[in-house]
C-alpha cells in the first residue's frame, strides 16, 4: 500500500485553499496532486475536524472462537456431529467453515483411524 501524504503537506494544501483563497484546481496543479485527493481531505476535515491520515493497519483475524480449551472440550463431547450441527450448537453466530478451521487448530481430524488400513489384496 502506498505511503500517505505527510500531515504537514496536507495542512499546507488545505491552508492554501481555505485561507489564501486558492481554487481546488489551482492547488492541485501547484502541489501536483489530484482534485479528488483534495476533495477527500476537505471531506475528512469537515467530518473529523482534521486532515490526519488514517492509520494503515493490516487486516487482522477477528476470531469468533477465543477460548480454545472450552472449544477443545466442546469438540470432544460433540465430535460425532457434523460441522453444521456443531456450528448450530456453539453459542453465537458461527459458520461451519469457522468450526472446520477451529477443529484443525486444536488438532482434531475427520479421520477415524490413526493409521491407514492395509490393502486387503496383500
């Protein structure tokens, strides 16, 4: 993601428009930025009172299951059920895909035997 414009630069552009009476088109040519950027900064200043850039946080995982020991006990007691049924039994709105990821995280597999069976022909 590109780096945002500095706070000083943003203030300088907004000051040129509001205090010095520069038009948006003239300011965009003078400072070599787009009018859309200026419009966004003015909109942000009207909403929040400042033109500070929003923090650039990477997306994080908002886990719906946070108590892993409780989920492990839940999986042991309801291990024979399907993931859809387990999702319905777990409190809160949770999908079967979330159950699948959680089961994988705590080490539960769908395989019933620990090792594969030998071929019957041999």
